[in-house]
């Protein structure tokens, strides 16, 4: 099967998402991870930027292998609290990911304290998102956290979570 290179657009986080894809494409990269970093400074334009990427993928044949879903603290905290608006936003991203032809949507674990409560909070929220992702033909990948004080920073926590979440 050979080696595949999937390069994240976050290397060009100051560029618009489509411009970051184009730059990587012009360098010879054939598959991409669309990074949330390219959207963070343009939050009010998120939906139109996602549509721009979908159009560019269909027009140019860019292959988006994965999409990193929003990971800003506010969104993740609202998911942990079960806020419907946060779920609606992430589901919009999942739908856009599927429309781009991505196979994987990446999300971080949700910040919740105390740590003992965090496992159940993550299971509940991520199970819902994993089901949505599966219905769209996507795999929801759970990425570890770097913050040692938050749930999801250890291998055991991530493995335990993923065995409990169907998707």
C-alpha cells in the first residue's frame, strides 16, 4: 500500500482554509487534515469558509482525509454541559467533513471536573457525536489532551473511553 502523507493545514494557520489547502497542494501534498486553526480568527465566517472548502474539494479534487473539529474551550465546555447549541455546531462540522469526503473527524476529550465525573461526561457526549459521525460515514477519532490535569491526557483514559463509546 505504500506510505501516505497527510499534512495538516495548521502549518499555515494564518491562511484561509482553502488557501492553506492550495498551498499544500502546490507543494505536492495530496491528502490533508483540515485544521480548526485555520478558522479560529474567523469565527463569524465559519459556515461560509466550510462551504468554500467543500466547493474547492469538489472543483479541484483536493483529498481531505480528516478534519479537526472545533476545540476552543467554550465549545468543549458547552459540549460537556450538554448544551444543544454546541452539539449543533459540531454536527454541522461533521456534515461538512462528510461533504468534503473526509474519513475521519478528530475531537479532543471534553474538559470536565472533577476527573471522576469527566469519564461519564465524555462518554455521553462523545457517544452522541460518534453516532452522528457513523451515520455520515465518518470515524470519530478522540485525540489526547496535553493538559495533565484534564481527563484524556493518559493512554488508559483514552482507551477506556473509546471502548465504551460506540461509533
